[in-house]
C-alpha cells in the first residue's frame, strides 16, 4: 500500500539539504535510501539530489510504497473508545482504568479492540498504559507513522505527563526527582521493586495540592518507561498511590488506582508541527480532584 505525505518546509528554519531534512523528520535510514534510489521525494514537484538544499516555504512531497508491518490483527470488540484527538494519521483515546491496552491471543475486550471497532480496521500500537492506569493512549492509524513515533518516544520528543493521588505516609517535598533502579520482584511475578541490579529509572514529580492531611495530588513525568515505574517509585519514597493493590498496603479492595495519563505532546509525523493534547478536566477521575 502507498502512503503519500506533503508538507511545507517551515519559514522559520534555515535551508538544509534534502538528506538532513529527512533526518529531521526522523525517517528510518532504509526509507531515506528508498526515497533516494526511487526518487520518491519531490521538492516543488521535482526530484532534488540529497546534497542539494531545501529552502523555507518550499513544498515537499514524500511517496512511500514499500512500508511493511508485522502488526497482528486486532478483532473489533463491538464497543467504541472515548476519542480525545484524531487526525489522518493518529488517534488518541481516553483508556478507562481496568482495561488492557492490547490483547493476548483470543482477547477482544482491550483498548486496541475498541479502536478497531471505531476505525473499522486494525490500528497500530505505539505505547502502552498499565491496565489499572487510565488516560490518554496514542495509536497509529497507518504503519508509515509508527517508526517515527517510536523514534519520538526514544528521543523524548513524545512527552507524557500523569496525575496521581498519593498517601502521604512520609512528608513529600514540593517537587523532586526519583532516581531508583527498578527490577523484577522475585517473590511476586506481577510486581517490580527497587533493586541495585535493576534498570535505570527516573521520575520527576511536583505536588499540585494537598487533598487532605493524608493525601496529595501529584503531577509526574518520566524520563524512562519501566513497567509500573510511577507506582514503584512513589511507594519507594513512602507515598504510594491511593488504590494501588500491589504497592499500597493501605489499599481498599473496592478502590481504583488513582493514576491517569492526562497530557501528552509530540511532533505530528511528516511535519514540524507540535501536537499538545490534554484530557478534559471532567474526564479526570481522581480522589478530591
């Protein structure tokens, strides 16, 4: 299947070579090679050699007809997701707490199954949210944008922020950074723990308000993306998330995890335009929010 993208080189940027332009757009090396060999990158309707310059406001056309994907098929669930943002290439939904991001074999009740119902075809996974975490989840509508979004994730261009309500079993400074390595818990395969031989993990936090003498609303952002990172880090500093059944000993069995992905920003693939998406306040379901 062929994918066609067009854009104008921004007026605010300095001239650059065609080769550097494609690097700025985060196109994979093999795609840049294909575009050069097959002359599928056009500037103002004409092929331009890769060492030649592109100037501000010139029109760029990219034709990709070699895109491959190993994405499996996600069967439709019959239920619609809660769309928050959508364009030709991207869909951002509000995933409810308690729903898995993607299915294991035979499952049809995950967020990606809901997206398949909405789109009427299989979406492409970009990142995940823990089952118990609610909030913004980005999926790709075609495979051409997936490698670019993956590069944005690894280079921190794709940025996500979370809100959590925590129990203050220990005094929490107004803001700070948690740098504690995370690894598997050998006593419970469901859990992670702080351990010296774990993977480097970094979480930034800011206290937004004290909800009560025992709880606080905290904003968080991640430099790394380890499984259960926010939950493990907050529990490790004595401020576990309210309703966390794995890491909060005060958890009420009838409660839910008070953690939601409420904001994300990224560069729209095949463009220089930043997208910022924020979950509407009425959709943020947190204790005393």
